[in-house]
């Protein structure tokens, strides 16, 4: 028994610190089966490093390389080259997930912002194989395969502006095959067909919502669709880990989102409590799995996750599951579920950021923009599919109190729902043609 075996039995992947760029790379590598070295791109795009820029990454060395390869004018000055590098960095390093990947450096991971399959890297998987795992589950159902087909279409679309910009740096690259399934099984073991079927059944509602989101997002430009696609997959993954971590609880934990905009509101306090509870449920999941006998052999009994003292001796009753809480926190923050970005856990609450809110709405709204949904129906779908609660359902208060949330009342929830409507209006996802009637659509102009 080792930690990787425990990760396989728990969630099916290793819960690491993960940014959207990490997940996107793993997902699209599993989908396309190809990676690229992109050494020249890496040298140009890396403009800083923890130990400073060394050897072939130094500004003068990069400029000389570009001139030798005929990619810039021989008269181009260093200052202009540095401006060019900053622009390239801004294109491929939006998530700050890129590092110097070649000698004299040996980074733990390196992933570029997904603007094209041609920037998928050869590095070891920094997403803990979460992307591969998601593909494996979606492949088990017809509707899941339809979601994957959208990803393949996005990956195969002709080069766009951002890819054209970096074309001189990647034009000579040759694709290399990357078999993540073999690599995954060598590290973790086999994801059995029976287990994948069970997870696909557990996630059927979320997968169907992803398919609807893909249909509704077709009206947006390429880069926006890619972004929405990744956010939607991360929402799927978030629901998966929360449902799995909750285990035998009667109902998966609700996610109470606050839209009040005020630190002093009672809804903000309850949203903080919701974030903290979800984080704790995920953080305690391996202990719970152990108690339920879901590990064989048991990593808790085997002291695999125990802390150690300075002499490397096992501390019997002191476990180190901080990586689980960190995985949840990183995912919630980076996918747009949690605020603020400050590291203090006590300050964080659940609040959907604009693009994430739009993705969830696209996943529950009707595909015909003329077929508007009443606000009440939208709230019900958000809760039934994504466990998102904002106070718009008649049963929200008793449901929240059943899960232990107190200290607020119906009036607080009405105010929060009203603030949520205002947020939808600002995103052109809702319109109020008459007092008390709120209609939601992917194109509100079509229902006016």
C-alpha cells in the first residue's frame, strides 16, 4: 500500500494544488494523446524565475537565440525583445502555471494556458491526473461522450489570433504521443469499468448540464468557449469531490452563495460557514473513508499520512491531510466559487464570479433563447444540479437549517436572491418585464 493506491481508492486521482491550466493540460492531453516539447517557446515566455534567469534563459541569450534562428531582426534591441517576451508570457501564462522547463532548471511542473493543443507539454502531470480521470468517466456514457466530442472540436479548430502570435516559436515542433492511461495505471493502478460506471451514474445530472452548457455556449467566440468548457468541467469535478467526500450523508452538502456585497450581512456569515464546512468535509474525507472500510489496505492504519518529527519518526495520532483542504481551496478559488483571493481561510465565502456564474446559467437555461425560464425554475435547477443555493427556492431556509445553518431568516434570503437577480441582469442573463416577474435566457433581448 502506498499513497497513490490510497488516492486511487479515494477519489481516483491525486488531490494536488491545481490551477485551471494544470487541469486543462491533463484533460486535453488525455483527449488528444499528443504533447509538444516547445523548448523555444519556454525560453522566450519565461521572464522570471525563483533563482533568477540562468544560462540560456538570460535575456541576452534569448535575444541571440532568436536572431540566430532568424526570428527577429539582427538590429532589434534588447529592450524591444523583452517587451516581446512579456507579450508572449501574457498569452501562455495567464494562470501563472508556467516555469522554466529545461536545463539548468528542473521544475516540478509546467503548463501553459490552453490556447491550442500545440502548447500541451511533456511535463509530468501537475493535475494529479484529474484531467485524465474526468475523461475516463465521461467516456462511459453517451451524453458524456458528447461533451468530450465538443472538447475535440475545440482542440481541432483552426489556429486563432493568439496561436498565430506565437507561431514562430512553435512552428517547427513535432507532436509526440502521450499515453496517459498507461502512465496512470503504472502510478495508481486500474480504474475498473465497474467503478467508472458507478461514478458516471453518480454524476449523470452534472454531465447532462455540461452537455447543455456546450450547446448554449456555441454562440460565443472560440477562446470564450474554451474557457467556459474548462470552468464547466471544474464545476463537475467540484461536485464530484464534494459528493464523494460526503459519503453516506443523507444529502450532498449544499453550497450557499452570498451576493450581498457586504461583509456584515448575515448571509455573508453563513456563506463563510458553508465554505468552511465544505473544506472540512473534503479535508476529513480520508479519515471517513477509513472508518467506512473503503480502503484496502487502510492507509490510516499503515501510518501513510502521519506527520513525522525531526528524527523522521511517525507521530501516532497526528495526521497530515492539509493537502486535501488545499486542493479544495485552490479549486474553489481558481474556478470562481470562492472569494477573496487572500490566503486567510476565515475570510473566504462562496460567491460566483462572472464567468463561472455565466457557465452555470448556460448549463441550466433552455437551449432556445426565446424559451425563457422563470427565476424560480432557474433557482431550482441550480440547486438540483449544482447544489447551489442563493435563497430563491421556497424550501431553501428549511434545507439550510437541516444542514446546520442558522442565524438568518427568510428576509435575508429574499435580499440575497434579489442581489443575485441584479447580478444576472448585469450579465444580460435576466430581465424583469414587470414587477416580480424575472425571466432568464441566454439572450434576454429575444424575450423583450
